């Protein structure tokens, strides 16, 4: 039964992480002008709109990679 409690703990932690990530995305989506940044691909059709922030995704990926590398190096010391 010990493995079930570990699994339950990880599911709760993952769920809380997803809730936090969803809340953060919800707050960021309310920033005006975010969809008009350079490098944003916008596809509009009848009844739908798809916005893909290509440049923002690349910059965010670079920043997170640098931050995680720094954290990893600090933890390995």
C-alpha cells in the first residue's frame, strides 16, 4: 500500500502544478497587445482564430534553458 500513497502524492503534486500553470497562462493571456508582437502567426478562418506566437516561444525556450542550466549547475556543486 506504500506505493499507492506515493502515486497519490505525485498525482496531487502534478495536479497542483497544472492548476498553477493554467492560472499563470490565464493571467498572461489578459495582457493587452500580446497577440500583436512581431513573429506572431495569426490564422483566421470562418468561426475560428489560431494565434501562434513563434518568436515569443523561441525566446521563452531560450530563457528557460538558461535558467534550468544555471539551477542544475548550482545543485550539482
